[in-house]
């Protein structure tokens, strides 16, 4: 099993964007923030850094934000088809949210590397209570795969301390053989 993390790096310029510094949600800088005061303000993140290279069967897809608000705020990520995946509750200090599992959507997305590469998300802020402004610096997606290292690797050791011998390691089994005995 392996995990790969990507971030969104472009947004819908002149379209669905937060009103203050929208480019800072996708600039890969945790010290600059897009912000909004609009009730249910949303921004569409268009592209991400996934290169689309097949790294194995996708088993899980998660999303998180680096954000904060000034009250009891919610960020709700939506697919472009307007399907909500649940809520993210940022704190009142800048920081990462928990990962939100978006693997099993309704309707389901057939997760492939090509789908992931072209995946878009709408980030919507909902103010609750005293909330007046929401800030967001980055949106990430984490992909878990069923990738397993190559099956068998052979390593050869030689030197003055021990004789030359073949040393096979089956990495897929997770069992590594013991080294030769030393005299």
C-alpha cells in the first residue's frame, strides 16, 4: 500500500472564486490565504498536481484544507456535479483540517489516474454563528493505492569478510532473509 498527496494549483479565474486573493488558495504557499466574507462563498479549484501516471489501483481518495475562520465555520467540498462529501470544520488558527474520505461518492466516481488528474472541486464556506470571514491557503488530495513493490529482487554481496553468494529478497512477501553468518 502506498499514499500520494497532490494539491490543487489553479482556479476558475473570473468565474466561481473567493473575492479576496483567490489565487492564494492554489499557490502552494501555507502563508498566503484566499478569503471570503460572502455567505456560502465558493471557489472552484480546476486542476491539481497529479501527473496522471498509473501508480496502482486506487483504493481511497481523501481531501483536506489548510484554513481557518473566526467562528464556528464550515467548509464543504463539493464535486462539480454539486454532490457534497461532508463538512470540514477549520479552527480559529491556521492549520490542516482532518482528512475527509471522498472515495465512495453518490453517485460514485470511477477513480482512475486520468479521472484524478482532471478532478475538480468546489470549496464552499458556510458561516455559522459569529463567523465573518473564512481563509484558505491550500487544498490537498491524498490517494491510497494497492501498489506493492516489485516481486523479487536479487542482491549480491562480496567482500573480504564473506564469500560471494546470491541473496534473493522477496519484497512483496515482506520477509527479508537473514544475512550470512559471520565468522
